[in-house]
C-alpha cells in the first residue's frame, strides 16, 4: 500500500520553503547541508514527501528557527468542533509562496518611515482595486 502525504505535510513544506527563500538560501544549499539532493528538498517543500521529526529539527537549525515555526497555526492537527482556532486566511501563505510576495515583504520590512509605509499600503490598495475593476469588466 502506497503511503500518501496530507495537508499537514503541504503546510509544513510550504513553511520550509517560505523560510528558506526569505533568508535567500537555495534548495541546493539546503540539500547539501542536509546531505540530500535539491530534488528531495523540492519534494519536502511541495508536501510530496513527509518530513520526519528528526529531519524537521535539522531543517529548523539550519534555517535558524524554532521547530514550532513550522507547526504554529497548522489547523489540520485539531479537528474537535468548538475547540479549533479559526482557519487563517490563505492569502498570506499564497503571497509568501511567490518570489514577488517574499521580495515585497522583505523590502517593505526594511522601510522604517511610517509615512512611506502608509503610502505604499495605499498604493497597493489602489492597484488592487484597479485590477479588480478590470477583471470585473
């Protein structure tokens, strides 16, 4: 019987990718540090292969985060009605899984002037509204 991975594997893999990209590390470099090929890292990040706890601890050390970074907010773990937290919006993970999203967040975080940050938020909101209007027509 073939083992299959689930949504938790995809969420954890997505967080590995998000952290790896945010610190500017390639799949090849992470693979080298783990003694794996970049293809194996790709499979982990896509959730195609399950990451063992021991391997996840290694990855956390290499990427400079606590292991909880990969598990916080994973909603698939709890399924008890009434006790589960609300599902976080998917648009954050969707944005952080793109190179442009990561670049935007990285650059935005480097801006310290509150007026400039507010102007950027207003600009992005305006562009999003314009895009929505164009798609609606």
